[in-house]
């Protein structure tokens, strides 16, 4: 199956700093990637849809100036959490849309962010 | 509608069958999926079913879809300790010219040796 990687796998940062998370499709090109957030023992909440070469589409309630998404190439999307605060601590998961017969998505391993 | 409901926990003995249930609300779903998430990891696609199918079998996995009742189930035969994980169902539906995926609340499966 298609492989999606994320980097870093976990990060601890001080409140007020910015953190960049990378999502890469390793053996295929992905024009569309998705960014999710998962709180402990909860389901995934879609934050935004990242489209290569265009602006990301954010879900209702997600601040686009807080969570900056850049999808500059067909294999890389980045999520930058700007001026992170403790309430931004969460598990961030990306996925890449794959169309092979039908459309599905393959997930990265996730990035755990802890803001102190 | 965007609510996808699952029971929170399921505990079974090794070798028994597990049945994980999911109810969804949007009748325009095109595909429905089952994902597995192990601790601290991303989601692994297990299987999927097209909305015009009733059943799909894939080795130890059987997916049943009751479109009238908007009910989806995943049966794992001969459950093993390695099957312990959280299982998410997800529906894909079209909204405003694009596709959207809605995930269920997740069922934590614990397999007892």
C-alpha cells in the first residue's frame, strides 16, 4: 500500500513557539492531503484539506492563521502550529488521498505535540 | 448529518469472533471504511465497502452493511491478541463538490489470552 510519513513523530515545545510538522507521501504523488487532530481517547477531527498549489480548505472552527498549511509539492504538505499554547497539545495525523480504482486515504503515523 | 456512532469498548477471548458495530446518519455515503489504530500510531486501512454492497469478506474480516438501518459492522474471525487496538469506521460522502470523511468515535477492542 501507499506509504505516508510524518516528521517529527513527537515534539515538546515551549508556549509561544511555532512548530512545523511535515507529511510526505513516499512512493506516490498526492495532490490532496488531509490534516486531522486527535485528542486522547477520541476520534479524528478533520482540520483542513491541503491541496497542492492552492490554498488549504479549513473546517469550521479551525483558525487558518493559527494552523498554517503549505502544500508546495506533490509529495509534501506541512502544518505549522503558530504561537503554540498548551491547549494545542494533541496528536496530529495527516493522510494522503489515493485514487486507485476508487478513492481512499492512507495515513501517516502521527505527530504527538506537547506544549509546555 | 455527521454523526458516526460506535460502542466504546469490546472485550473478547482469543480465538473467539469479534463484532464491532457502527451507525451512521448520512444516506448519501458512497464508501464506508474500517481503520485500525494501534497505540501511538496512525490509522491503518483494514477494509472498505461500497454503499451498494451488503457484504464483503476479506480473509478474517467480514463487513456487513445494512443501508436501510444505516448500520455497518466488522466481524473479525479467530481474534488474536495482535488484534487489540482501536477500530474506527468512517463514511465518505460528497459535500459542496468535494468528498469528506467522517470518522466514528472508535471502539477499543481488547483480546484476552
